[in-house]
C-alpha cells in the first residue's frame, strides 16, 4: 500500500491506536481518527501531520469518509470491567464492528461523488490472544479454534467471526491481527504495568490476582505497531497474523522486574486479591507466519520498563 493514502483509525486516542497514528503520520499517511473519547482515551494527546478527529461512536456512526483502510482499535479493553458489566463490550466490540462492516458493505461513504468508483477499503481488525482461551504448553496457531474464557474475549472472538463472514460474503478485504499483552508509554492506569509503577511511586499496594502465577507474553506497543504496518504494507488480504514477542513470564515475574528497577521489595509492595473468575493460566501465540514477513522484535521488557519508570518519575506519563 503506497504511503499517500488515507487510513481511518478507530480508537486512536487509546494506548495502541495512538502509537499506530504517530507511526502512520510519520510515514506520510493521512489519518482520520474516529474515537468517542471514553474514560480510556488520552484526551489531551496532540498529533502533528495530516490528522483529523471525528468524535463518534463506532456502533452509531452512519457513514465514513473515503479511505483506503480502516484499522479498528476501538474497543472496551479491560477484562475486569467486562466481568462487572459486559454491555458496553457487546456494544462497542461486537455491534461497533458490525456497524463498520455494514457501512463498508453499503458503501455509505460521505462526500462520495457520483462518478467516483467505489474501492472497497481494507478492514483491519485488531484482536487478541485471549480469543483462544488458555494453553498450558505449546502455542496457538492462526487457524486454531476459539475458546474464549471471559466476556471481553468472547466479544473479541465474535467480532472476528463477523469480519471473516462479511469478508467472504460481501468481499470486504480484511486482516486480523492477534496480539499479546502490550506495554509501553500512555497505557491506561487500570492495566498491570502502569498500575504497578504508579502504585510503587505513590506508596500504594499493587493488587495481584491470585498468586501472580498466570503466564503472559509481553510485547512492546511499538513492536506491535511495526508488525501491523508490515502486514498492511505487504498487501496481503484475508489472513490473520499472530504478533507476539520472545518474552514470556508470569505476572509476578513482570512485577518483580519493576520492583528491581525501583529498588522495591515485591512482598512489601504487593497484596494478593481474589483471582479473576475464569482466569486464564497461560496465553501463547505462534508468530512464525509474521516472522516470515521479515518482522523482528526490537524492544525488550527490562530495558523498556526502565524508560517507562523514568517517564513516570519525570511526570511525562
Ligand atoms: N492493550 C493490550 O495489551 C491489547 C492486547 C491485545 C489486543 N488488544 C486490542 O487492541 C485494541 C486497542 O487496545 P488498547 O489497549 O489501545 O485500548 P484502550 O482501552 O487503551 O483504548 C481504546 C480506545 O477506543 C476508544 N473507544 C472505545 N469505545 C469506542 C467506541 N464505541 N467508538 C469509538 N471509540 C471508542 C476509547 O475512547 C479509547 O481511546 C483493542 O481492540 C484491544 O482489544 C489490546
């Protein structure tokens, strides 16, 4: 895909979407961000470049501007919230995706001139390792069966089913990326890494679900964004890709690394809270397909965590 094109990014004021927008603007794309600014949005974030923002809900918007690709990051993304109340998850993560696909199918494109020939945009659905549920050994491949364990992952799985079905029936070209636990600058404070760092810096306890033994794969947000770009720019369509790193360790081990880099003692700064109902033991994705496109992990947990801690200390975050 050549770089003088227009991307609609949804959820671009969120954690991963905002990093994607920065990279896309740097690369010369025009970006239209559709974000209704939920509690998770970085509302003060400013982008420089060919950028505009439409404050709309993806489940309610009735038409879209002309674009070459829609990259759908918009979601309710916090598992704990989905266990408390799943309605917003159904609305954004399922009905939102349905609505966007219907707009594409029905060619509801704003300002389209009569003579303009409709070119179906690429739909990129940003999904999660959680759609597969957990795996004690081995790695999930792209074609494995979904067995989601919680309301959040069930809505993300449902969205994927819509994307592949609309792709096949209505010939909407699509890509699905599934990624593991992202970390990096600008993540909402409800998530483990920012919560751990801010709790330590504020002298508060870090709540650890269960004994912290659940294993996750940790990927830096910019490595994830690089991979999404690599896939889009490869021109491949109607495929799914796994995006994961080489770094797999438990929640306890992740927090211990933060403790080491803040001179804190794990036992003193944490308190165990009841495990999540239905908690997954281990997520793990096989990323061989992505590696064949030439993507490589460039950022590593401990080095990046030091930079994030520094940003919190100097109040850049
Ligand atoms: N963060 C992770 O570790 C992770 C891992 C795997 C997959 N994902 C997926 O990546 C995507 C982005 O995750 P994130 O962590 O950046 O999320 P986030 O919660 O930080 O941001 C979500 C953004 O979407 C916007 N939004 C929510 N509902 C909307 C709606 N109805 N209409 C328009 N905008 C809406 C919010 O205002 C916010 O800016 C999500 O689809 C998530 O499922 C995230």
